[in-house]
C-alpha cells in the first residue's frame, strides 16, 4: 500500500519525510538571535534577483567585549576585516 500512497500523494510524502512545515525550536523568534546567542545579529543577503537568504552573524568570544552594544553596521564592517569567517550550513527550509 505504501507505493500506492507515494504514487498518489508525492508532495505529502516529501513533507512527511523532511517535516519542513515545522519550526524548531518552538516559540523562538529567529529574527532576534541575540536573545539566544551572545554577540549575534540577524542579516539578510541577496544571493541573486528575488532570492534572499537569512543569516546570523556571530563574532567569536575573543571579540565579545568589542561587540557589546554595537549595531548592525559594526557587524557588517566586522565581516570585511582581516578576521577569518566560518560559514555553517545548517540545512534547508525555515529553521536556523
């Protein structure tokens, strides 16, 4: 019966496999990462026309004192300085 269900409802099977309709952790505002992770802000990058990717920028603990009370501009400038950048790709869909 399972192949029959897959054949009839391929979209449903995809949703049940990846669970991309669930937001985890629950009741967390991913737009405000500073409430969850120290020295972190939420940014959006336009990767191509009509495609925007939400990212969190977290500075290392060694720059924590320097980052205290800084605005988005400071974090954007920190991306352009000589410090290395580590990119962590978490997966797909609307969770971070």
